[in-house]
C-alpha cells in the first residue's frame, strides 16, 4: 500500500470527502425580549396607597427609590406626594430601562369637615334629631361617640342624652359633633 499523506487542500486519492459550511455566531443574548415597563409617567393615588396601587404593565417588575436603581422598594411601600418612583423589568441576568412615575397623592377626605352647632341645644318635648340645629353636609347621626350605633333623623330625642353627628361620604367620616339635648315645655303638636 505505501505511504499515505493527506493534504487538506488537495483532492483525496482514496475514500470520500465532504464539504461543510460552519457558521460561528455569538451566543443568544439572554436580555433579548426584556422590555421597559409601560404606564403613565404621572399618576394620581389615594392617600394611604402603595406602589401596588400604581398602574404599570410589564413582567418581573422591580421598584426603586432612585434613578440610579440602587435602592429597591417593596410593593407595600406607601406613596408620598410629589415623589418619583422607578420601575424596571428584571431577571437574574438582565434589567430593562426604568420607567419613572411621579405620584400625586390626594386625600379624598380633605373636604369632609366636622359639622358645627351648639354643644347644648334646647328643644320641645317630642322633637327629633332633625329638629336640632347643625351646619354640615351628608349628616349622619349616632348614639355613641365611637359612631358605631347609627340613628335616623326621625329618632325622638331624650332629655340629657348626648347625640353625635358627623359628615360622611362613601369612604370618609368626619370628627363628630356632640350635642346634649335639653327638653323644655310640652310638644305643641301633641293633642
């Protein structure tokens, strides 16, 4: 058989040859597909709200207190009026650009004020809570200072008893005005 040497650039005298094309690529970027969260850059929140109450879309959201993304925050972090918070989509290997959200915190109870009136009021026998003089809006009457025992405006008042009235909305209750009733005379309407 003799000596056999193979030259990679020459044709083969014995056996068979194959041509292959090899393409060398960079490894897949693990950050492909990670996108910046979306949402309004200015949002309004109710007093007592947290980061969880902000409207943001994205995956694996992580919140930060600073633009440098060095101070992470929990979703239970209370919102502070005028503060800017930063949110990113984050994995073990990647972090998106940050979405900055500036928050305006509003107090839905700011306009709910304590009713006003005299702390001691004199009325005729047979009078009701509706006969007491009180200035305020959305008034609700109570039999107790803790405001746990509601009364209707047509409740007959009793001498020496203290009643409580507050301004209320769907979510707010003002401080209560305490009114002690002093009954004098006869009911002019009684027969």
